[in-house]
């Protein structure tokens, strides 16, 4: 006789707890959605500003040119000073793969949602194919430079013994070391990825201004690209502080900037190219004519 009210009270308390949890989940989802909307709007506004993009280019140049001076003011035993640190292995060594994955998803969504045309989407995605070719070609060119300028050495307790072996392959096969002029491929790749991602992400401001569909998935992908761009800037700074010789880093960054200029600054503006970011996505305003 006495258990009925107790059971009813227990069921009522459970229903109240579920209602409170449901309300809490809705509030958290609303806060997350608001933060996603606000963050994507502000990031798009910053990356879409031509003035800030020019300042960003100056920032990258300052990082590469003056960043090595920070090596006298940082802890040389930090985790970022090790070649085997987590970020160097998982991110820097695979920087182009991360960039293609995140940026490819963003370009795919933006272009297809704006045009609904597969051919236009494929054309814009082909910029990443060109970027991959640039990365592969630059890597082979850097190895060729090292081969042409290098010599074979055998490390000894008294120093290095020079050998007359003709190329890297025979030198390494003999168990020796090949030393030549090594352009920093990491500095090249991080610089190229930073410039490329900043150029591609700048389109989102115009995309939002035209009122095109921008749901939570697209905004989330955009913010993930912004976070990856920030990570590349941080890892570029770590690279120029802790690794490689000064001229090797400067040359690598200069080649990366030159590769960006040849593609995004020059070729992509031609009609026989993959097209510049945002090309053909947004309707042009019709000029009004006055009739007398």
C-alpha cells in the first residue's frame, strides 16, 4: 500500500532529471552554435580583408628572416627543439596531406554549394593537384641541388674524411655521409601551405556576403582550416628557430613564396588555368544604363 507514492515520486524525479538534462543539452548546443557562427564570421572577415592578407605576407617574411634570432632567447631543451617531437612527425612531415584533406573539403563544399556544378567544382579542386605537383617537383629539385653541391664524408674520431665517391647513392651505400647544400623543404612546404590556405579561405567572406547556404558543417570545416592555418604558422616559427641553417630556411621560404606567386598571383588569373579562388562562383552586379 505504501510503495505506490514512492514509486510515483521516483518516476517523477527521473522525469525531472531527464528534462533538466535535455534542457542543458539544448543550451549547450545553442552556445556551441552561437560560438561557431560568431567565430566563422569573424575569421572570414579577417581573412577576407586584402589589407590584412598583405600584412600576413609581411608576417611570414618577418618570421623567416628574424625568427632565427629567437633561438638565443628560448629554451633549447623544449619538446619543439627535437626532430622526433609529436608535431614534427605527425604534422610537419605530412603537412601537404593535412592541407589537402582540410582545404579540399572546404573548397568542395564552397564551390558546389555556390554553383551546383560538378565541372566547376572539379576545376577549383584541381588547384590542389597543381599544389601537389609543385610540392613533389620542389622536393626533387632540392634533392638534385644537394646531389650537385655535395661531397662524401666519412665521420672519424679525428674529424671528417673526404671520399671521392661520385654520387649520394654510392656514398650512402658505403656507409658514409653525403653533405651538400640542403634547402629546407619543411620551411618551403609550411610557407607554401600558409599562403595557399590564406588565399583559399579568403573566399568565405564573399561567400557569406552573397547569402549563400552556410550551415554548421561548412562553418565547422572553415574553422578547422583556420585552426590548421594557425598551427602551420606556429610550426613554421618553431622550424625557423630550432632547425636548419639560416640560408637554407630563407631560400626554402623564398621558393615557397615564388611558387605561390607563379600560381595564385599569376597563372590562376589566366583563362586557361584552374582559376583563382572564388572565380565564377558569385554573380556579378549588372551595371545599370541610363537611357536618354
